[in-house]
């Protein structure tokens, strides 16, 4: 039977009306960053043998994530706590002037919320006496931060910004010594839902790493309460990078900080405590390494993975040194983290 033009049009219109509507394309989440303040006790309830001053300090950071999550309007959220290494600061996770290497904002565009901390003695969390804290206290204060996040007991630096969100889940991300701090915290207090540990082994330092630590420790023994990890920008770049662009390396070297000597002199006790704490970690672990890391021996990666009694995922990135979020494979690093988080 021949269809008339009117019949064809009528049939097509009926099919369109009967079809379900196409789903709307979700607009990308608007990313915001807000300064936050934690009131913390500089105490040490860990097995790291060091003595802080037990005083109260403000530790500051930035909450970076989708606008609705940071404003506390999206229901229970996961917060990723980003813990920096020696000589660094919050800038390591959100490098100024280099959006392609902004770890925190890239995660935020994918729906994740992160707390980018300046540990006590660094950046926006100054400490007048660098001998007054230590790495055991840094792990203890990280534990306090986790607890404050879960309860919402912290504040925006701008009091007009409303109520800070509470975290239903917390994952700590640490780089190098920051990873050791996160490992000790997790093994001691068992209060996080996952660990992302970058460029860290507690049993495989290279001779360069050992010499660097010894030189810095000797500098602290000479009297100052702060000391640099690397004397020159060139030395710092040799420790951290294998493939980062020259402008990224220059920015990082310019921003590098001297370290509180209390942290420096407690590095050996931290290594021992981290080794013991690994066996007490219950949360799943993601270990990330650069194939060209100048500070960790390649063979130690497998030993580190075997140290945890929980599920461990390991990734190694060709052409990368220690500073994984700033190296050329940074996009692959972030993609691996996002896959693991999901």
C-alpha cells in the first residue's frame, strides 16, 4: 500500500512524541576554593619519638571542590586531604600560574573535594620556633584535621561564608614525607577510608636521599630552627624532577620553603614509626611512583606494597621523578587517582 506524504509525516511525528526525552547534558561543576582554619593541638600521641610544645595553633588550608560541596549543599561528601612533603606547602598541589598541573582543581572538576593544607610551620600556618613541632606532632595534627572534617568543626577564614561541610569519608593523599605522615596517622588512629601515597618507601631511600637528610640535619644542629632541604634551586630540582617543564621547575624552586628543624631532626624516628604503622593500616592503599625518582630505590616499591595487610594498588610512571603532580605525566597520575577513588 502506498503511503501518502501526509501519512509519512504523521508516522514520524507519532514516533517523536512516543520516544522518551533525551537526557539533559549535565553542566560541569563550578569549582570554588575557600580558605579554612583549624584549631589544633601541637601534640604527639603517635609512636614517633619526638616532643612538640603541646601548644594550640591555627593550621590553615583551602577547601577546593564543586561549589555545592564546599557550601555544604550536596549531602555527605568525600574529602581528600592533601599532605605536602618537606620544603613544600599547599602550593605543591595547586601550583600558581600552571593550571595544567593543578592537582586539586583537576580532581574538583571531576566532582572531588580536597583540603589543601599548609602543615604547621609552612605557608599560611606559620610557626615562630621551628623546634617547637616535630613529625609525630604533624601526624597527630593530621588526625585532628580528619576528626574536625568528619564533625564539621572548622571554620571558613571569612566568617560570612557560612557553615563548613562535614565529611562522610576522608582519603589522605601524601607526597614523600607527607606520605609518611599520612601512613603513621592511618596506622595509629585508623580513621581514614583510603591512602594515596606518592613517592614514598620507608625502607628504600637512595644514597642521595640519605646524604640530603644528613646535610639538613647537620644544618639544624648548627643552631637555626629552620633549614633548607636543598641549598640551591638547582639542587632542589635535581631532587624532585626528571621531566617537568623548565617553567614548572622554576616556579617550584622559587616557592620551596625551609623546614622546621623539629621536623628535620625527627625524620629518623618517623621512618621507624612508619615502618611499624604500615602493618596496622586497614584502609586500601594506592602507591604511586616515578620511574626516575632520585630519592627511592626501585626495588623498594615491591617491598613497600607488601608491607600493608590491606588491598594495595601500585602504579609507576615512566619519565617521572619524585614530584609526580608536577611532572610531565601529571595527567596520567591524576587519572590513576580518580579511577582508584571511584
